[in-house]
C-alpha cells in the first residue's frame, strides 16, 4: 500500500475516489466525506463521546452514537443514525437516559475526478426519542454539501456547508473545514474548525482535532477532542468503523 493511498483510506473525510476493499469513514470529525461505501457494502461507524456544556458541572454522553451505511449503488448509499444519550444537568444528581430521535437519510456522490469529489447528504430526523429531554416532538432535516480536494501527496482538505431545520425558527446554517495529514501507513491526523449560525442569528464556533489508526483495510480506530471558540464547550470521543464487503469471501477465493 503506497503512502498516498493510505492517506486517502485513513481519512474518510478527505478521501478522493471510491477505493474498493478499503474503508472510508465519516468519523471522527464533523465533516462528512464525499465518498460512498460502494454497491452492496455495509459499514458500521460507532463511538462514545462525552460533552461538557456551558456550565462545567453539566455533561452528556453519547454511549454510543452509531451510523449505519449501506451502498445501493456505487455512488448512492442509505444511512441510519442512532444515539443513546445520558445527561446530567448542572445542580442535579439525576441522570437522564434515553434514545435520541432516529435519523434516516442518503448520500449521493455527484462528481469524482481530477482530485476533487462532491456529494450531497440529507437526513430526516424522526421524533422517536424514548425519554425527555430528547423528545423534540418535531420532524427535522439535516442537509450538507460535501466537497473534498487533494492538496498533495501528504495532505488533503474537505469541507461541508449545510442547512438544518427542526420545525421551529429559521433553521441553522452549518459549516466545517477539515485538514488531514498522513503520518505513515497506519496513522493520520486532522484538525478542523466547525460551527453553526443558529436561527441565522447566533454564531457558535468550535474546533477539534484527532487521530485515526488503520488496523486493516476494513477496520479503523479513532480518537478526537474539541473545544468551543466563542463559548464554553469541550468533548472527547473514541470509536471505530468496520466495513463489511459484499464480495469479500469471493475475493479471498480468487
């Protein structure tokens, strides 16, 4: 496996072109990749994240948050997101637990060539939460345009621009820009500013960074952390992604 190919595999957020038999992920960063998983392939991306809000005594945990991806065709995949949340509010010893609203959606790769990829991603949030404070009661939409560029042999950049709407107000404008650097055949690093303009009025800015470890062509581990730029916020996350290929057994026999 050459160095550039390893960089593209290790950073799903920064991958240019669908690489058969090798995992391309949408975690651990906030920027969704512009690649799909490939026809007939099934991919699980899961992890645990602890968040500390505006009051340092308030915290929540996603334990776990999981993205399921299935390739209908080479440039189109179906997606399902589930999250189990545990929240402890400031000034209270009570732990609130429950499933957040399920998200169902798709990613469509619109273009791939000359070191650039473009994809459109859209999810529908369905009000299925099992307990407060996760019951929103409204349907919502999460939409992003994902673009990725190859800078050179060792670095790549990906960015998203999106719009979310959850049934109230004017909705939120979202953005992220991720820079990735390949360290060697196994390890990669990224740094990423991201944020949102809530109701097109209040800007919330954050930055995160992390590391990925490619155990093999179908398994990747990750660690990331982030903080608020113009507000009090911190998080730590660990997880892994696993690609189940439709024709894996046939490839081994050939």
